[in-house]
C-alpha cells in the first residue's frame, strides 16, 4: 500500500520548488512571493493534497460574506474596465463548509482571471446551486475571450499562460488555477471549467455545504 501522506508531501514540495524556480526566472521575487505566500502555505499543509479520508471539511461560512470580501478586492479592476458584476443568481445565505482563507483565495483567483480575460464593458456573473445533498456549486461566468478545447485541457497545468492582447501587460506565474484546484480538492471539493472561444468561460467550484440550514440574513455583512 502506498504511503499517501508521503506522496502528498512530495507533490507539495515539487510544486513549491516549481514556484521558487519560476520566481527566480521572472526576476520579480518580492512581488510574486507576496501574492503567492498564502496559497503556498496552504499547499505546504499536507492535508491539501492528501486523500479525502484524511481531509477536514472545516467551519461554516456564509456565501454572501465570502463574495463580498472578494468583491471588495476586485472592485477597482471591475470599475477600471467598466465590467458588469452580477451576483443576483446567488443564494447569499448558503452555508459552505471549508477553510475561509482558502475559499476566498480560490474565488479571488477565478474572478481575477475573469476580469483579465474579459474585454471592457463585458459581464461577470456569479451564481450558486445545490446539485446534491451536502454539496454546493459557485459558478463564475464571464463574457471574455473563452478557451479552446486544448486550452481547457491545459488550464490546470503549471506555468500555463495564454497570450492575447488583453493580458500581455499582466503576466503572472501561471499557477493560479493549479493552486485553486488543489485548494478546492484539499477541502473535499473540486474546480472545473467550461468554455467556448469568443463566448466566455465558466469556472465551477464545488464545495461541501450545510444544506440543512441557511444563515440568518442579519449575519451577512453589508
């Protein structure tokens, strides 16, 4: 029987080594290190990539509060590109189970990409659903440039960056989606993508949820 914990730690170490090498090559260690410090610390925790039987689901968090926290961080970019941001399809009282910091990091990575790949005056919409008992999905759809089948197949690979006129001035490390998926899986969740060139992209984040209860609207910070 393989030692799953050992394999998980080895995978995490390889990813950290990849990141450090990328930062050295790119020549902007301080800026990138600040942006990636929290995700890397999360991945350094072996629970992030261990088999599901070892994973902890965590505390309950209100969807509305999580989305408002992320929106406050990306609002300047939304305003600068005059993008419509619509959360009317969300159940803001839905209770998710998981690590708050990691969930916010995943949502921030997805929304930052949506802003980056959506032309000015486009639209980003967020909706929630409950596909099965104990599970919830946060779907983030944009009206951006979309992806081909080959790009979708590579989007969760390390150091993948798609070159286009919208992103040439905003190069990253190409690790955001890989990190996001590993964080989701570490919380017994999943991150998937659907896209069509010229139409847009939708990322679907599935997490554990307390579907037997919802938050009191008064709990949601406005």
